[in-house]
C-alpha cells in the first residue's frame, strides 16, 4: 500500500522544525513521544522520526503498510526470513511485525485498521 521512511533521531522535538518548516512536511499526523509522522499537506509525502521503538528489540529503517499483515507474516515465515519482532497487536492499535531483509535491514510490516 505505502512505504514510510523511519529516520532515527535523538530527539523528535529538536528535529521537528527541520522536517516541518524547512522540508514542508508540516502536518503532524501523530506524535507518541518516541515516534512521530510528518506529512506534506500538498503532496502527501511523509517521514517518521523514531527515537527508539517502544516495544521491539530493534528499530526498523522503513515501514511497509499492508492490507493483509497476517498473510505477509505467513509469507515471511514460509520464505525463511528472520522475524525480529513477532506479529503483535500494539497498544496504540496497529498490528505489525518486523522482518530482517537479507541485506540486514529491519522492516516494519504494519496494518492500520480503519
């Protein structure tokens, strides 16, 4: 469905003005203190700033938003990819898991219920 870059930052509030004012990602879609998404009101381009994932052992480099997270999880297991964070319904409402790509990057596969 959609790919979102997850950028590691030390402090979301300190980094925020660069992404909102300078880059024009002025719409703050959400801010949970440890992760926040900023989006361009014109193009819809966005980025997530992450200090440290709240529930997973590693931080992802991108988030892949899917309609069928259970199917994606089953496919990753069938193909033998390393599951870094198991399929979980998080307290903030998303259902997700982390998988390690063969190149070592950790990918967040996530479903946002409507």
